[in-house]
C-alpha cells in the first residue's frame, strides 16, 4: 500500500522549484530586451527599485513596524 511513498514525497521539492523557476522566467523574459539599451535599462531598474521601496513602506505601515 505504501510502496514508494517516501520516493514520491521526495519529488515534491523538485516540483516546487521547477514551478517557481518557470513563473520567474515567464515573468521576466519579456523584460530582457529592455536591458539592451542603457536608457531603458536605467528606467527599468528605477521602476524595479521604486516598486520594492513602495511595497516595503506599505508593508511597514500596515504591520506597524517602526522605521529604522
């Protein structure tokens, strides 16, 4: 009844990593051509940093974390 149970369970981390990697590749593949020109690369990096800062400040405000 439990033949190969642990072998089957050991496959789940590999499946999880594959799914996450596929999501990131599909999300960032369309942005790759924008890094070929310096002007768009700088703008894209600025947008990414701005997004990270925005999410950080929003989560700190929502969770009531004191600023550094």
